[in-house]
C-alpha cells in the first residue's frame, strides 16, 4: 500500500457539505478554516453551512427515512460490515487526518481508528438482532405482540476530541436501527467526519441516510433542526452547559434524547493496591488523548500511606513523555486543541499552585508555535483548588489523599458529574462495596480505560443520560410498539 502523507490524507477528505448523497457548497458559498493545533497553519477550508443548509440536510434525511426503515436488516448489516473493513484498510489515512486536525499522536489516532471501527462491526451484528415478543395476556383471549421500529430522523452533534469514534458511535446504531441522520461535527475537526461520510457512501449507504453539515455557527444552524417537528431524536456529546441548552430546545418536540456530557473522574488508589499496576493505569486514564477526554482521570485520590510513592512514580513517568507535533517520530504528547484550551489549563494549574499545590513535573508553557502544554503532576493539592471541581481537559494530574474507604467514597462522589470512576484494590469485597457506592455510570476496576464498543457507555447526574455501545446502544434508536390481538 502507498505511504500515507499529510498531503494525501488531506486530499482524501472532502471539503463540501454532504446532503442527499451529493457534495455541495454552503448556501452562501462561505467556508471555515481548519487549523493544525501544532502549528496554527490552515489545513483546509470546508463549507460553512447556513440555516438553510441545515434545513436541506433534514429534508434529505426525512425524505430517505421511510425507504431506509423498510430496508432489510441484513442489508443494513452488510453496509456497516463493509464500512468496518474499509475503515480498517484505510486506518493510516484516517489516523493522519485526525492527528493533523486534532493534534493527538499518530499512535493514538491509529488506536482511535481501531476503536471507532469496532462500533460499525458491533452494530452490524446488532442490526439483525432487533426483536419483539409474542405472548398470551394473563386474562386469556388477547395476544400481546411488541415490535421495535426506528425512532426516525436523528440529529447527531459530535465533539472535536475523538473525531472518528464519536461519529461511528452514533452513526453505527442509527444505520443498524433504520434511522436516517444529520450529523454536525465540531468546527475544529470536520475533516474526519466528512471522510467517513465518503467512505460510507462507497460502502453502499443510500443517498440521504447520512447527511453532514459543517458550520462555524453551531447554535444558529442547530436550533431550527432541533425544533423541527420532523426530527425525532437528538444525540449529543460535549459539555454539560451546551447539553443543558440542547435538552431545553429538545423538550419542545419531546425528542428522544441522548446526552454524553462532562466528567470529573476520580482515580482511587487504596492501601492494598498493586502500585505498579496503579501507576500504569493512571498513565492511561490521564494521558489518553492528551487528557482531552471526558473519561480522563481528573482527581487522583490516593491512600495517605501510598501517596508519596505514587506521586513520585507518576511524576517520573509523566516527566519522561516527549511533547511535540503528533506526526513526528518519538512524540508521546501532542498539542491541546486551541489557544483558549491551553489558557484554561494554565489558569487551573496556577490557581492550584497559588493555593499551595506543589509542582512535581511540568507546569510551564513551552516556547514556540502550537498549543502545547507539558504533562504535569501536582501534589498536596488544596481542597479549594478549582481543578478538583472543574474538568481539566489537559495533561494535568492533581493528587490528594484519604485515610478511610468512607472518606474516599465521599470525596469521589463530591461532584455534580457522574461519568466514570477508577479504583485500584486487590480486595474483592472492597471492589464490590466501593463500586456499588460510587455515583457514576461506569467504574473501571484495576484498569485505566473503560471504553469498549460492547459495553454501555454513559453517565449519571450532570454527565448526562442514555447509553452508547453495548446491547443498550441500539435501544436508543428504537421505539417499542405494542399490538393487542383479540381472537
């Protein structure tokens, strides 16, 4: 296979809107620039959709809905399976695209392609397993029949941090269930989604089943789609404040809604933990995707007897990571997504240090181009520090201590968020007791990564509702209809 270059990857990605199976300019001919966060240079100009373009995309989805819902499950399954195979074959191209527009290293991007493609394979298998039931009513006479049918046109809004996986995680179950979709990727990282739409078209997805609108006017373009009575489902991954606003808008049409929102993940290390394993897990939980993940460990709660050793080891590992452009060899950590994102991380670290936190490694902005920030470990972090309550979304690990299991659980739960928690212990009884007490939608036990296409991903409290992946993932795109048969 030919070597993938930055130029060839960019040439692979379309730059137009994808509506009704056709690639077209934005209605007013405007474009938005996509930047490389490692250099600040413009990578491409993509179509900047207007409100009218958003309406046209929904029109196309609505027009295709009936035929797509009537398509045989096996046909939907085969399209997803082909897309999985094609995506796997073109992994290097998609990895390069993600690295260029988002900043993560090529190794991380390849990992995301593997993870993201699995949603297509998983839901290819689920498409042919949509079922109902048939039973006799307890009183006799009447037969009770249920069937599951596609909820209808979907509007999916995806974030910039996982440009491929957040798309496949929503598009996969929608296709499998028989729903058409309008997807709006983040303005910072639209190229991967546009390339994915082109791949699905090649895989045989009919016109109008997937429509892509890229825009710099997210709220202006999205709101009319959400308030349109023809739309039947909204799925969003992003910040809690934006999710709350979208839920309010969705209430007008009583849409089926899935929200995967912010996180403040605690990473608990109990006194009996395998310290080597805990540090390995901490590196994964903190540094996956440069820390720009809602599942990233945000607070390290370590038993006081292990805190010094854990902090020393973690600081050594974090300090050894090489920061640089994601396409360069030997680089472990790429840039943050924007200057504003880095400025926020800097502000959170300075706030903690001003309150008495000790910097064990990192903590200083490097000179030069790009939005780089070094992996940073903070010890003795005061309870008042904002980074213990706010989502950091960067490569910063704040460490605090606890004495008892009860204190650890209370500290972990002292947040409005409830997406994921991590715990390290060798005791089975403690594992079960703590996992049951943690107020989070997901719990990782002795592992620093919980995401898996075969598992239900989602949170509670201000981290949202609904589940993506697993057997539960397709249920979000199906309605149950009951039919009573009198004989």
